[in-house]
């Protein structure tokens, strides 16, 4: 049979063996999740920091070293702990030999975060520069690497430094393109470490982090005390800790942790908590409340410690372990036994809190029943509106949502990269639709300005056509578990009208679906304001400073175009701004930000505070000009 010239040859020469460094650099996503540029909390540059700090936390958990120091200068990260220090003869091996480390010895590390010996090797392989220094019993040893390759192994020297380990690294900018650190993400990361390790002191660029009350401190920081329906219920046991309350927000906010690791995607422990909490509440009040009535508006945190945890990925964001320990109780029975005793006892001993909890559940029940008829009509209207043809240009990932079970894992992995752009007007949505990646990027087109939804009840979501259709496009009516797009990008013009629409959309999300913002799904698309070009080069600029730099670089009076709206940017050009180098500003709730306070300030009736703020800042701008 004649050989097909187009057939790819498959023989002995096709087989390759990669060493640890080559494999990590070829498939970084297997080790650190998505790469990203730092605009999302789970981008790889934050995972690199986490992998190094996890080792410091494990030392603290084992009783060695009470503080960890982190500093970031430009793009270089430095981490110092005061644990036992790496044994000097193994300094090179533990950061450059796969499957090498102390955590394979269960006696040395009990209930550790990292057990597979990969973490610091991934950091090493994905860094332009990486150095590790171990201080141990008056001696020190340093090793330096470039992209995982050992470039200098220093001799042991005497030192007066306290025992511990020092790691310095600069992420490889060919892997993490145009990356930048957002300090709010690191701030949250460090606070979580402290909440799970009461008494540990962490320092970041001069700021100190410490928690005395664990998960109680976490919920107090994440919530507005004035909006809590009852004081936080804080329960602790052997290898488990929970904190629970309800507020006035819509949605369900649960923070879950395993061995000090923030499991952003939950897992068996979080699901066990949710099921156990519902059962205890139903049993205590002797009423079969609807699940949504119990969980709506809940804010809670749960932490468990597990021997040799099994995570569903190297980034350890979802727990897969079914048992607390080998031969021990199942996760489900462990959490249920704890809550059945401790939460039930608490409710009996604190009647005022119990009564407030019951009233919150019954309020949810009334609101759900009032909405039932409206929801049915709204769903029918959404179907008649032919959403997927007129308002939503969907991506191919979702053309067949009912995939066979065997394909679900691949589908979920692909869905993490899905994006929906919310645009204004036909011209802007047309440009994005023509230039998008049709496999993973969808477009939702708004008609006119959305309603200011501040102070409205959820009834308005179903009665307002734009909100109802947007809700159905995202598939968030019953929570985030069925969210169809990982990234929700508000793409509006950079003029006054565009800013207003942006603000109205953020109000909608914060008012009715705050979990979208809290879980890091909402972004603002940055598009260039200027195009500066000559015959040899074109530079797109996102602000006045970049424009001036481009003019200086190109010289000789280059052509300058000011984009007034997204519709003015051709599809060919637009493709550059929503592709690999897309610039996104995440919508972040900072520490101390409370949703209703924010919405009242920005979207409520005109207040003297807001007027004074605008007047004072306008004066500052005029003075600068």
C-alpha cells in the first residue's frame, strides 16, 4: 500500500524522554494550573509563591519557626522562613530532583499540604533565576539556578543566621507574558495562611499578618458586622474548625481549607459540610426546609486536617480524599458527627442566635415562594426571546452542554478558559464577535443602559428583560455551580456612557450575584485609547503616558488615532486585544469593603459624602492641569 505523503510519521524517532525540567516547562499547566498575567487570583505567578510558602507552613505546623517573611521587589520574590532549614547535603536535590523530599516520610511531616515533592521544582524550572539557601546549626549552603539548570553550587560556609530557608526567584517572563502582581491577591493569600495557623506571624513588604482566633477572624474580616443576622458561630474540634453566620446578601459564601490550603474549588470536605449543615438544621427545627432556604445568604468557613490528602490537581484547589485518614472515618461522617454534636449543642445553649437563624431561613422561604410564579414566566420569556440567537453569540464549548459522562472531565478543563464579553451596542458586539476565539469566547449584547438595581429585590432580575436574559446566558439562577463561563468580561467604551454602563453592571452583579465577584469571575476589558504608527511600526497605547512614550519612540510626527469607542476598532485590530495578550482588570473587593456600603455610596441617593469626594477630586485634577 502506498504511503500517504500527508501521514505523520510514527517510529522510534517519534519517542522522546523528557527530564523533569523539560517536562515542567513543556507542560506548565499540569503543575501550576493556568499561566495568566497576574490578573486572576489563580494565575501561575501566585501558585509559585504558594508552593514556596507551603513548605514554610509545613515547618510551622510541625512546630518549627513562628514567622515567615515575604517581599516582592519589581518581579523578584523573596521568601524566608525560620524552620529547621533544608539538610545542607540535600539543598540541590530537593529543588531539582523530582520525587525528592522529606514529605514521603510520614513521621517527619504529618498532615502536610504538599506530599508529591514537585512544588519547588516547578518554581525552579519556571523561573529565570532561582536560588535557595539553607541555614542550619551555624552553617549555610546556597545553590543558584536559571530555568531549572544549576549554574552555581556554593560551598558550605559558617553563618550567624537563624536556622531556616531563604528562597529567591524571578518568574520566567517567556512563560508568564507581561505579568504583574496584584497585591490584594497576595494579601488574601497570606491572611488565609494566618487564619488556618493561629499564632503564625507573616510579613509582606513591611506589613504584618497574624490571627489569634482562626476562622472567626476570617469571617469577621470578610463580612460587615452590621449586616450579620446573628453573631458568628465558631466551633473547634480535633482536626476540624467551622465558623457560620447569615447576612443580607444573596448567594452562598463558603471558604474551605485542607491542611492550611485554601481549596477554592471545594471538594469532599466542603460538600460534606454543606450536607451535614442542612441535616443538623432540619433535625434541630424538625422541619424539612428546602435546601436553598437554609443556604441562601450563608457565610461560612470550614477547615479540616487530613493525613496524606489527595487533591484533584497539582494546584491543590479541590480535595478528592474521601477519608480523613487511612482506615479512619469517611469525610462525610467525620463532618456530620462533629456538627451533629457541636452545632446542635450550640443551638440549644444560644436561643437568641437560634431564633435569628430560624427567621433568616423562614424569610428565604417566603421570598422563594413569592418568586416562584414570576420565575416561571421569566423562563418562558427567555425561551421566546430566542436568547442564543439574538442576544448571545455562544462559544463552541457550549454548543452541546449535554456531553456524555466520559467527556465531562475534558469539558470542565476547557470551560475554565471560557470567557463571555458583555458589550453595548451592535457595532461593538459586531467587532468582538468577528475577532473572538469562537471555541472559548462568547458575546452578550446589551440593549441600552441597564437598570440601576441598587436597593431592588431579586424580583427585578426576572421582571427586567435584560437582567433576565443575562442571568440565563450565564446560567446562574440557582448559584455558581452551573456557571457557563469562567471569565465574565465587561467590555464597554471608555467614555462617560461606557463607564456608567460598567457601573450599572457591577451593581447588578454585586446586588444579586455577589459570589461572581468574590470568586474572581468578573473583569473589565482594557482596550487601547490611541494608535500611534509610522510606516515601520504600530503601537497601541492604553493611556496618555503610553502614548507619549510611543511618540518619543517613533519620532518624526507619527500618525495618532484616538479611539472613541469599541465600534471604531476594526475586527482585525480587535483580535489583538482579546487574544493572548488581553488586558483585564479584575473587579476586587478589598479588605474592609462591604457590598451594601459600597453600593449605597456609589449608587444610592446623592449624599454629601459623594458630592464632597467628587468636588475635592475635581479640584485636585484642575490643579494638576
